[in-house]
């Protein structure tokens, strides 16, 4: 087994809250400087910039999980990742079907653009990505699980858009691969407040919106090799794969 450094929660310039400096090339450059070997791309309700980040990451030896930070009907933020291009594409269609058709105002919320390798804009997202979708957290978890993905409720320690702030508890039947604590806390500290979370693996990520925030915190992940399957096993603590201190 080997230990690898991972940051599973990074936004690109496609997220309206993501700085325009969060281009795919800048993200990979920052991740490389921080010694990250695995990163997750998690724009709000969109996967559309993740493919290029994955391509550039492969060229630099960084494994990129493609996914999104989905806002559920209850306004809970959840990270979801998928392994292959077809699954990512299908997930994007699923999100688009459930995201309200309300237009973004870039002056108020920020730009929502996809760029190519030359950092030229090739797509402008017209829908406001920070809206809540119409899917419940249970429906989202079921979709991700049935399609072989990774499901992680995000920043559960936050007072807004977390499973605790919106629901007040973790549903007993929730089948999450892990729970995320924000960089403002630690898994140990929050588990001392909410001991019920100990039945899950707990990760902590940067939730980076600026290049300098990438890798501010990270996870040490013990796996046989870097692959989607191995990462999923580690999050679930299967066969000695695990998140280690």
C-alpha cells in the first residue's frame, strides 16, 4: 500500500464563486506545487470544465476525479464523482434536467464560463449554477450509488448549505462514501461534537476558489494504486484502503 495526498474539493472558473484565475492549467500547476497527486473538480451543479482539468492533470501525473458540488432541494451541498466519460456526461444531463431555468446575472453572482487549453472561452453557462436543484439528498445519493459514483456530503460543519444546517441530522439510511469537514475545522474536532459521524470516513478538503487555496488542507489516502476504484474503496475503508491521519 502507498500513501497519496488528495484534495477532493476544488472549483474552477466555471463556478460563479470561483475566481477567473481558476483555469484548468492554473489548477494543475497549483496542485503540482502543493504535492497533490489526486484532486477532485467540483463546480457548482456542473461537470463541464472537469474534462480539460483531467486531461492536463494526466499530463502532469495528477489524477483528477470528475464531478460536481450539487445543491439538493434541501440546499445541502454534496460532492459526487464518476469514473468514465459516459457516466460524467449522463450525470451532467441529470443535473441539467433538475436545475431550475433561472438565468445568471454575472454582475451579481459572477461569470460562469468554460475555457479551452488556450484559456479562450468556449461556453457560457446561462443558468445560475448556485441554485438548488429539484432532487432531494436521498434521490441524489441513490442516483450516485446506482451509477457507481462516489457520494460525499460537503462541509458538514458549516452553518450554511450543510447536512446539519439544513436537516439537523444525518439520516440513518444515508449511504455516503464519506463525509467532508471544511478546512476551518478538523475531522477529530468535529467528531468530538458529533460522534455519530464516526461511522463514516471523514475527509477534509480545501474547497478552493483561488489557486493559492488549493491544497491548504489535504487527505492522506492509503491505496494500492491511484484509480477511481481504489479511491472509492479507501473512502469506504475496504481491504486496508483508508483515509489515514
